[in-house]
C-alpha cells in the first residue's frame, strides 16, 4: 500500500469516529443527498450503515486501498463507477469517505 494511502488511513483512524455522518459523494453529482453513518472503526476496517442497506457494511482496509489506487483517475473522469464495482461492492461508501478524508486533509493543511 502506498505511503499516501497509509496517511489517509491514519486520518480515518485518528479523526473519524463512530456516529460520524458522511454525505454520499460522487465526481459527477458532487453531494448526492444520500448519507451513511460510521458505526465502527477498527485497525483493518470501517463499518457503515445507511438507509440503503439492511445491515451494516464492513469495509476492509484492502478494499479502501484498491479504490484509493484509482482515486486520481476517478476524479479526472478517466475511471468510471461501473468499473469500480469490479474492485468493491462498497464504492458508494468508500468514495464518500475518501472525499471526507480529502476535505479533512485540506482543512488541516490550511490551519
């Protein structure tokens, strides 16, 4: 896993707490109106729930890393969401959390 991913994962571990309300986000639609809630944070996973799923979804660090690796291409419009589904079935939540982390990192840098 890349050093940048490890820094992002560390931000999740240190600054994201159970109960955090995350707005769903996509590169095409920005904030989509949907939401998910973080229910648990472990060393190797983050668990979320939303109105769209019947039970909490545990997303592994490995799944996050796969999406993080193509994150720049996704932001540039060169990697489509339907292709991401081959990497993870949790792309809505991973993308939204990566956007949260990106905004969080920018605010920390600006301070």
